């Protein structure tokens, strides 16, 4: 058995540190993801080298103990294969399963950006790599639209890497999942602004400067469709089911790529107006622009509502209304197209009618 530190010269006065591990006829190369200055010239660079060498020796000693305790898996030939290609194949499988594809594909894109689109092998995906990817997701350098990546999204992407490594473990590609030694990202309850029924009624009788915006927003309040799905909705996706005697929408969610067979109420159908050709958009003229967003806020204020309402608030409104008026969380989750029930449970925290009913059982004490 041997565990040695390898130094590899890089450009710009850098030296990469890695481990060469040999045990029972098998070898493993482990990139530690840390570096030295080849020729340190400042006090800070010399201190960096001292601390980094100590860290490398600490990891080396840890690996020796893990091998002695039979907790460290020296890899097989499969572990020399591409982790990036493996993750892409798992992502493509989700495309067939549809509902989780969007999240997996986003993780793959972040993984490519993190590695500068350079291939990585399973042996490189170690504890250090996983921690660095975690820091990358939380660093603020990763953008989603014009905003930093939210912690819940970062947690979801990190979990996809864990899932991929668990699958590789089952397939005997690796002998241990290094992610199990890394603490995940804590999920946070995000604030969701929504409208109450009385507020929704106020909006219904208030004029909006852009009529198609009003119709689309109210439609989303009554169906829970995201803006991206409302905007691209075609008339051929609005179908009347004779067996169920009601209209339904058959569409592919733009975000998750999941197929939805979505029943809609009679009021929601009225908002669609006169039926047009199958290839025509239902809400023709709806645009995602600063001007439309301003008109939406103006319409809400004209209705006497002081809440900070965005188009996505309509989706929150739909979820809260369903739960308030007796919808069970599993059916609501399905209607929203959530891949995970935990996502829907956030709405249950917003308004829990069962708790309200129990509190109302308290007898009067004469105050």
C-alpha cells in the first residue's frame, strides 16, 4: 500500500497537488483541487504554500486510515470513465420521464460551466470537488436570469450530483459516494405572495390597460399555469373531453418538459374568448416586458390591492385557493406539475384550514 502526493506543474506559477494511491494491485489518482505557488515571492504566497501542504498531508493521512479501515474504495477501471458523459446520459433518461428533465439539464449546464466544459472522470469527483461545486453554486457568480441563484435551486442541483453518484455506486462504477461526507445546502422557505378570493374578485371588475394581460393573469389564477406556459398556449391544446363533459388543456410544461393533462373550470374557459385556428396562440399579444409588468402593478393598485404582485403570484394564488377550499395536497401537487411533494407543502404552510378550524373550536371566555 502506498499513498503519495503528486505535484504537477501548471501555467502561471502554479503547481497542482494530487494523490497517487496504490493498494492490492489497484491504483487511484485523486485530484485534490488545491495548488501551490511554484516560486512564492510574497509572504502571503509562502503562507499559502505552508497551509496547503499541511492540508494535502492531512488528506493523505486520512486516506491511509480509510484504506486500513477498509472504508476507502480504490477504484476499478470503470472509475476512469467520464462522469460528465455519465451525468448527461442520466439527464437524457429524464427527458423520457419528462417531469424532472428541466432540473437535471440545468444541473448539467452548471456542471459544464464549473468545469469550463472540460471532461472530468469519476476519480476526480471526490469530496474536494463536491465541496467546490457546492461553493460555486452558492458563490453568487452563478446567475439565473438577472438574479443570483436561489439557495433552494442550488440545493436541488447539488442533490442531482448526489443522486448520480448513488446510481454510479449501484452500478459498481465507484465503491463509495464521496458526497455522503459533504453537508448539503439547507432549504429555505421562500416568501410567496398570493391573492385572497376577495382580492381576486376586485381584480375581475377592475379595468386593465392591457386586456390580454388581465385575461392571461386571471386565467393563471384559475389554472395555476406558469407565465411561460400561458404565453405559448395554442388553441389546439385546449380540448373538450366529452367523456368528462369539460375542457382540458393538454400541453408540455416549458420548465420541466412534463406532460400535463389539466382540467380547467368554466370560468377559466370563458377567459379564453372566441376560439381561433389551432396553430394560433390563445393569448395573442402577451409579452414579457418591463412595460407589461408596470401595467400589471398599476392594475393591481387600481383595484385597491397593496401587495407586491407579479405574474407568478397567480400560480401561488391558484395553489392557496385549492388548498383553502378543500383540495388535498397530492392532487394540488399534480395539478401544479410539481415533481416533488415538498414543493407543494410550502403552500400548506401558508394557509392551513385544519388548524384554523381547530382554533375556532376554542370556547368563548366572555371577553
